[in-house]
């Protein structure tokens, strides 16, 4: 797996952190990976 750097707004980060804090995702990275999979599919 390769690494990619992205920039998000403070609001986007807060919303991702909210999902992590509620236990929807284990961490920020997994939340972003899931969003990407939903956008482009799991290839």
C-alpha cells in the first residue's frame, strides 16, 4: 500500500474525528480509505 498526503478543512477533520470517536471507524485513515472505496469502488 502506498502513502498519499491530502489536505482537509478543519470541518472535515472534525467530522471524521466524530466518526472515529463514535466507533464507526478505528482511525482517521480507515475512514478516508472507506470514503475512497465508496467513491471509486474497491479495486
